[in-house]
């Protein structure tokens, strides 16, 4: 058995979603799918049937009813699940009954699956993207990347190393769409030799080792191969692996090739750091980037760590979610989509989620890069998020600054733009300061009024309080009248009331507060303060 399980872990549901068909199938889950899986244990048939809390127990060599002792021991120990291979369909009934009695989940494993492959993948998924750096690639974050690429391309994705061993793959809801090459590759951990020979014969591997471009492989029904795209994962001239996208029942997305380019760059960053056993891993990069964006860390640390020029132009793009779909999406899905799309456009792009926003630093930009180019990059991300994830994103383009030292200024400007867009009244998905300058400045004045009650006119505060107490709409009517520049009919139409009703409300507001709306300064202050939320006005 393995050493004691580490704290944390992931829900069984997440493990199953990542592994999925064709490796394992859920047979029973008497404790539900939210039980935590913290580690993987291999139970040899010659070992005593023991387990530890939170473990996924791989009952190797114990087929069918021979796995009953493992199930009972796992239940007594509080293990998360037991995985077994079945010789015949009828064996599942007795095992499901035993699993229900023991209170432990039961997973059936395809006979062709190699136990060491399942062990490796399950450990990588449980470890996740924050696992310590090791000499072997950590597939936890690669699974997330594969799923992101599948969403963007509309295909079925696998990521392999230079020996054609599968490191990670995307989930597929329809097993009929999966061709023989993908199915056998996942079950056997690497592509079957007859297929690999054909790919070598066609020059596919040579292209992937020597080129950064995407290659298309036509369908070969006689070999059980559907159309697919592939790209090499490279660090300079050093090949690290490949990404494959198999076409399913529907054609691949129009921008599938672009998504693959970005994904290959993201994968390279993950693989090369682990291959070299760098102590400064992705988390260090993100820590330094976050510090730079927040102004708490100078630019030299990040520049030294990544070899960036301190005085090259740079820009910050910021993304925030608007109204999302009914289903709840993980932040990782949105972040993954942004990272893949941005990496496809700018090789050195760096990404950091901070609170409810995702920031992208574009360092070492070409001089005088047109704003239209940055706008189109951001618009691609927003469109992809809507199409593939059902998420409405807003994007802000910060100022292009002269070097990394001024990056906090670019981030601050992007935040100002997003703040203004979030207050409403801006019918844009992507904006730079020139697009929303008035809205940004008004938004900041309102934020100042909201924070400092002493700057507000107490008469307007009293008017808002009067409305709350009496259920009237005087403040709203005054603001509509001011916005319409005194055009009574226009303001009345906006409120769906009679013009005389509007006139009465404006006069009544003046009588109650003593405000003289004929005075320009009082009109200006009213137009601002009445835009505050009702509880603050």
C-alpha cells in the first residue's frame, strides 16, 4: 500500500469526469460523488486486504468476486472508491451489492487498460496544477488544458509526450465519436504500433518535431482513423510532445488551428519547467506577476526570472465576467480559455487571476502596436467565451506603457475601464479608455461620492430617504428630467408617465428639499449624486 494520504484531494465526481470513458465506469456510489479522493493505493492480490481513508484502491489481479475482500476492507477504512476489472457482465451485480453494504464507490476498469497507466493518470489528476515540481510532467493541469482545447476546437483532444505516451486527454460525451486510434491510445497509454507506423510513413512525426505549424491528417476509414489536426509542443528546437485533435461527428471549429497554436505554447511552458526541475515553477511566475500588477513587487524580479526586457512596451488586458449561464462554470475553464487564445497571439503572454478578474500582461510588444490589434485579440477571447462556455466577458485594454515598471499604471487603467463598464450604460464588450473616457471619469466621481458621505448634498440624501419612506419616485423623476435636459415629454416617455405627472414630481422635489434646479451647480450635483445606488444617495 502507499504512504498515508495527503490532506485535501478532489471530489470523486471530478476524478471521474477527468478519467471518463473509456478507462473507467461508475458502478456504484453509495456515499455520493462528493467524497474526497486524496491518494491512490495499489492492492496486490498477495497483500492483506487493507485500505486508508480517502484512497482510490486499485484492486489489481482480483477480478470479479475475488475483489469482495478489497471492497469490504475499503468500506471499513473509509476509502473513497475501489477499482476492479470484470471478467463477465454478471459479476457487477454482486460487487455493486457489496459496495452498497460497505458504503464505498465501485469503479469497473476496462480489461485492456494498463493498471500503471490508470495509476499514473489518477495521481496526476488528484495532484492538480499546484503539485510540487518533479522530473515527470504533472498531467493535472494538462487535463484542464486538454479540456479547454476540446471546447475551443469542438474536437476530441489528447496530449502526448515524444514517445507517443498519452499524458492527458479531454472528456468525450459521445463514445461513438471516438475513433480506434484515440481509444486504443488511451487504453494502452500510447498509440498502437500499426497506427504509429503509418504516421511515421506519412511524415507526420517528422513535421511535428521540426515545425511549429499545425498539420492536418485526413480521415482513413479503412484504418479506423478520423480526420484530425496535430501540432508539436516545442521549446525552441527541442520537441516536448504533441497535441492531437480528432474530429467527431461535427466539423472542427474554424479557429481550431489558432487554438492549437496557443495550446502548444501553454503546454510547453508546463512541460519544460518540470523537465528541468525548476524550483521557480508556474506558481512563482504567477506570484511575481501578481506582485507587479498590484505594485507590491518591482519589475526586476519578473524580468530576471523570465528573461524579459525591462524597457520594452507592455500592455495589460483585463477580463471580468458579466451575466453567466445558468450552469456554474469553474474559474479554471474561463482562465484556460483566455490563456490559450492569448498565447496564440503573443508568445510571451502572462496570465494572473486576481479576485474576480483575470489579467493578461503582454510584455515586449512591438513598437507602436495598433490599438486595433489589441482590440481584435480581446474580442476573439470574448467571442470564444460566449460561444464555447456560454459566459459573457467584458474586456478592458490598459494603456501601452514604456516598460515593466509602469505595468501597474496599465493595470489601473484597465480596472478603471472595467469599473465603468460594470456600472452599466456602456454597450461595449471590449473597450479602451478612449471609448469610455467620460463614463470612466463619471464612474470615479460616483465612487468618491459613495465613499465620502461628506461630499454629498444632504438635501438630495433626504430626497432619497423620502422616496424610501413614502414609496414615491421623486428622485428618479428629477434625474430623468435632468438627463433629458429639461425636455419634459422626453423624460416622461422614458418613465412611462404623463408629462404633467413629471412636472408635479420635479416641483414637489424642489419644495421638499429647497434645491433650486435652475442653478447650474445644483443641477450638476443632482445629476451625479442621484446616480448613486438608492441606499447611498
